[in-house]
C-alpha cells in the first residue's frame, strides 16, 4: 500500500454500547469504499474485525481490531473496540492511538450505559469526538428521541447534527447531508436533490451548522456577524476547526447494514477528523510529530496476539519517523534492541507484507519477542521519555489450577502469554492463600481468557472463586515455654525454649531477638529456633494464613550436652511459638481497599446503604457533572464480586475503581466465622 503524508491519514476509534453496530459499520465503510469485495455479517462471523473464534461464538467483539480504507485521497484507519465494560483496556488502547473517536448509538435504544461510559472516557482523554446514530431503519427507531437522550448522556456537549434522516424506522430511506446541502438516497453513492417536504427542518438545521462553523473561527465569526454568507469551503473549514477543538460534536445518522448514509459519513469524517499530523507525541514534553520520515521513530503497541502458528503479532501506531524493515528498535522497559523482520499492513486478521510503516500510520509487526500492548517502540539509538497508556487496576479475579497433571506443566507459560495479550490482565501467585489467580477488569474478560487457555494453548483449568488473602498477627504480649524430649534407645533429642511474642506496627514484618544470658542456650541453636518459628508463621496459628507484624524474643531455655541438636530446637521453637502466639491474642488481619464509586446521583442512597452493609467507611463525596463519586474504604472480603452487585443497583450505570490500602484486624465477632470457613475449605480440598 502506498505511503500517505500524515496530513492525509485519519485514525479513528469506534466506541459505544455493546451491539450498537461498531463492527458492522467498519464492514460497511470498508465495502462501500472498495477495500473489501463483499460485506461480511457478525451473525455468521464473516466480518473483518471479529475474527477470533470466541468472538464468532458470542456474536460480540472481545478485543480491538484495526482495518483501513482509502477515500478521497486519504487513508482512514479504523480501530473497532469492544462495547462490554469488561474490556475497558481495549478501549484505552484504541483511543491512545487515534486522533478522533466516533461513538455509536442505537436509534431504537437511544443513549445507553455504554454511551455514557464512552463519553466519560473520551472527555477524560480530551479527544475530538463525533456521534453516529445507527440502525435508523429498525422498527421503533426515533431520531428526535435519540437526540434528546444524547443531550442527557453527554452533558456539556454542543451536539450539531451534520445529517438529517429522510424517514425513520421502516420508512428510513436516505439522509440529508447538511454540509454538502445534498441528499443521499438508499445505499447509492450518488447525491440527489433535497426533499421539499423537509425544507423547513433543513433550513433550521443548516443555520445551526453554519453558526457552529462560524463560532469556531474569529474571522468567520466576524464575517458571519456582518451578514455575509460563508462559502461551502469556509463552512467546512470552520466545522473541522470546531471538531478538532472540541467545541463541536458532530452527529451523523445511518443504517450500516443497509448502507444508507455510509457514503456521506465517510465524506464528512475525512473532512472533519484531525489528520495524523495534528496528534501530540506521547512524550513527557509533548510536541508535534515531524512530517518527514527522517525523524526518530516512535510507535505505540496497542494490541498483541500470540498465535500458535504465526507467533507474536504486535499492532502498532507510528507517531513519528518510519519503522523500516531491517531496522533496529528498542521496547520501553527493555535495554535490548531487536530487528524489524516482518512488517505488515493490517486488515483485521489479514496481514500483507510491506517494507515500512510510515509516520502517522497503523500496521503490524510479527516476530518481535517480549513486546506487548501498551509499550512503546523507538529507534535503538534513542531514549525518549514516553508517556504510556494508564490502565485500571483489576476488579475481578478467579483462582486457577490445572485440570490434569499434563496441564500442570504448560499452565504457567500459557497464563503468562494470555496476560501478555491484554495489559489489563495479570497473573499473580498469592502466598497467603497458595493460589494462582488471574485478574482482570470484568467477569467476561476473565472468562474469555480462561477459554483462550483451552482453545489457543490446549490447557485445561479448574476455576474457582479466590480465597481472601487474610494474614495473622498478635494483639498483645504473650509468653510460653516448651520442652521437647525424645528418647529412642540411642542418642535422643532435647531442647527447652522460653519465648515471648509481642505485636508490632502494621507493615513492620518480623523481628527475632535473643535475651538469653549465661549460656542457657548456645548461640548455635538460636537460628534453629528462628527456623522453627518461621515454619509456623508461614502456615499460621489461627486459620492457616501467614503471620506478620510480630516480634519473637527467646529469653531463656535449656540444652543437653549430648541430646540437644538442630532438629530438637526447631521442633521446640515451633511448638513454643504456637503456645506464645495464642497467649498473645492471635487474630486475623484482612486487606482493606480504597474505592471510588461513580454513579448517577439518583442511586446515591442505595450505594451508601450498601457500603454500610459491607462494613465500609465513607470518606467523602465529590460531584462530577451529572454523577457523584463516593470515596470509601472497604474490606476486600466484602467486594470480591462488587461489580455484579453495582450493575444490579444502578442498572449498569455505575463504575468503580479499587486500590489496595492496608491490612486491618478482622472484627472479633467475625474471626470465628472466618476460621470455620477456612477449615471447611481445607477439608474440601
């Protein structure tokens, strides 16, 4: 494919509620522009962007995909993102490599939860945005009602219709392109005269459009106020400036499946979407990319696929310079350089070999080792200070274990590779519970990852709800003494240890001291006692969880000149520690997380009451446009499946973030219940 100047490249991400038609729209745009010979269908899994087997089975997008087309001398790169909130990481990755976002809305349902979340995400990123009202040909589709719902879902937005529908629902047959002052009927690529029966609506909407264009430029505004007519070129220039500056949110309308309005949408997107040359470099000090290929190469990896046949494939956006075949690049976080062996133009899962990926463009690289989503690539002789995308902390987790002995050998590496494909997935070994846990943003995301283990890597796993990683500690000073004596006919075992256990501040760990004087216990045996204590600390005294934040002091004891030995003092150290810890009020500690819960104000009462029931402490509340943000501290045991409950309480409109804070003592009235539950789990295992 020919290389395009950066000013002629448009990078656009598609966001929206699940099943709003993003993948179908990409398919329609590719087909109408001639990029593909026939239009695929999500129902039979034949689309360019939904190529994964699990996507085909579920009928929804589960990861982002990139495709491109050429229209009116410009290259348009489209990044299709999943609509389910479990895949927020894919949305963040997609937005990080584009200059404009198009939010899709179902003309029947109007603005939905996914619309609100997409709008909030784009506002946080400060990126130009447009809105497409799709599925206008469906029964009960309503243009005016959808616009009204958009006004509520996108507070503060200056929504400017660029299109008007000709008919709606089953009578939808075309669109009026207000900027071009022409009508597009059916799926034809030709314009026609404006319908006379809509003349008043067209005149009114056209006035709003021209005023918005004039307000985006001081010179145009002055000309407009003086009563002069703006030329078509001036209107288009003003609209492009308004969209790029965020003062105009264009609203389009179409039916992607029927192809109605698709040609006009493509025209307008090429005109108003910022070019790749207007992107800000992802550097600490910002800056604009250089147009020429002589600049240092800088690219961002936004998707990684590890295929059992094709190996590792990284989809990248080049911000400056050129990635050329045979060149050397470094990856952020790695000192080693790697050669660029295979470069590709990407059309979903189809990769065409090419010699270079130019500045501003999107492509794919295969055979890079260790590079994954969310990392930067740059020339081997440069060290740019890159700002990488920030991904949310995990909200949902599942404990995994191999289904068979054969799976055990492959599980670790396969889990690591699945996690490398998604920057919001992580695999951790929890020492407190002795479990391997896979963590992600949402339940569907983790479920898809587990299925990927079986389908992509041939590894069977048993999944279960993770245990809460409690820890144990002591609450007061306690002491005990223990004598270990064993005679077996020959050399025996003897050790006597007197021990004191004291509590320490949270996070202090473990301290071990000796106050033995006069040689009651030889110094050579003190490490043996400590070894015995640490063995018990790993296993726990109360409920099988590791003990922390305590001080052990050996203050007296006895030894035998013949029978005392290392193993005897290990055993004595273990047993006396158990006794002393119980005397010191051994109890449980639980992890406490900070929470930021964002919900529409109508749901605040339910959220506050629910937090109280979860033993949460509300620290404060903040107002963000039409939403309230509650800040709280809550025990992890009470929020392990909070996402499901929050969706139920808020009809899917609530979001939340969590972050580990510290450990606190479990309330006394709950300790016995936790201990009993832990014993039952151990028996089941």
